[in-house]
């Protein structure tokens, strides 16, 4: 019988984890078919106590807490994969809540489609209060990782890929293609990323089937810090840095192609920014240019240890 492992890496997630863990109590997949591995990545808050209290209150959920001393989200997720036992690996983040059907959707789909190596689901942001006026569907992506490709099950189209906070992998694919690149991904408070894109591109380059499952939905709870201008500038800069690391790890040619693509993205930014201006959405236009400028800065900056 196939089984599934849910992996949640956490760094100082004591405040956000209770909502994530509570959502697991409503999962519709038979509890005999899944387990949860929480990876504590050097948290200095009460994360361990939060997880311990939850496990004591919910012995019906097979869950364990493991530690990963190497700082970084990729290190933590890789440790979770090593500690897990399921044939299917589902990964979410510690500031999300899962819809009740999340695990069942992934399990049923991978179990009935053995040729598909990976899948990703819808990521829907939840804001603490009213949605900020400056936030557009474009500028929310670096903050919330929003993913919505419609209501139909379909292969991921070219240029789209699963989000790190909602993805499922077949263990045989991990064994063949490897785990997350530890040069990428958030490291403590350093906002690097790109690890899920790099993994996706390994599958994609080999012609593997990767599907979007709209009903496998998570809700990303956005805290107020992420809605500040300093955070927005920093996360966009790190998007550029992550793209620099990812493409240079492939080849100088891949990096040059990414730089050329950035020039095209600037053209699109100018066009969309003009539209926002003509429709008096000036704050959306301003943040759109802030996003593009900081991504470009990160893409050309070789100093990944730069403090922002």
C-alpha cells in the first residue's frame, strides 16, 4: 500500500505553526496513509514546544519533530525527505493552512498516474487586513508566492512551475534527480529562494510530466512585515540574487539568457506601469518599478552575503 509523507520545515515558526498544524486535523485522507515530519531549523523561539504540545493533543496523527543544524530551507527540506518514509512527498510551509482535501488530492492523483513525477497546487494568499492598494497580481508574487492556473487539472505550462509551499514529489523521482540545491532557498532571515524552480527545471529538462492540481490548495497567511516597503525591496532583490545563483550554476550561457529575459521583463514592466498610471493606480505602478529595479539589482550583484 502506498503512503504519503508531509514535510514542514520551520524556522522560528511558533506564532504561525499552530494554524498550519490545526489544518492537518481536518485532512480527509485516511490517517493510516500519511505521516508528518516537522524539521526544526535552529529555531530560537518556542517552536519545539508548540509541536510537542500539538503531538500530545493529537496522538491520532503520526508526527515527529527532527532537527537540522545546517541553516537553510533547502537543508531542512532535504532532512525531512531523508527522515520520511512515504512513497509520495508533500511539502508545505509553516505559515500556511491546508485545505481538507490537500493530502487526499495529491495521494489519489499520484497513485493513479504512475508516470507523473511531481505536482503542485493552488496557493492563495490570506492578508491580515484589507489588501494593500499598492499590491497588484504581479507584485504579490514575490511576497505571497500566489499560484492560480485555473480550475482544471493540467500540465504546468511553459514558464510556470510549482510553488515551494505547495508541491508533491514522487520518491523515485527524488532518488533519480536528487533533492533541493542547498545553495538556494531561504537561510534564516536571508530571503534567498529559487530552490523549487531549480528542482522543477531538472524535471522539465528531462521531459517529465508535472501537473497542476487546483483542488490541492493551501492558504498562505501573510504577516504585516511582508507588506512593508523594506521587506518588499529586500525580497525582490533576493529574487534576482537567486536567479543569478541558479542560472550560473547551469552555465554562463544560461545566465546570459536570464539577463536577456530581464530586458524583456523591463519592457513589459514599462507597458503595464503606463497602464496603471493612465488608470490612476499610481501606487501599483510605483511598486511594479520597485520590484523590477530590485530584481535587476540582485541579478547583477555577485555579493550574495550583502546585507539589505
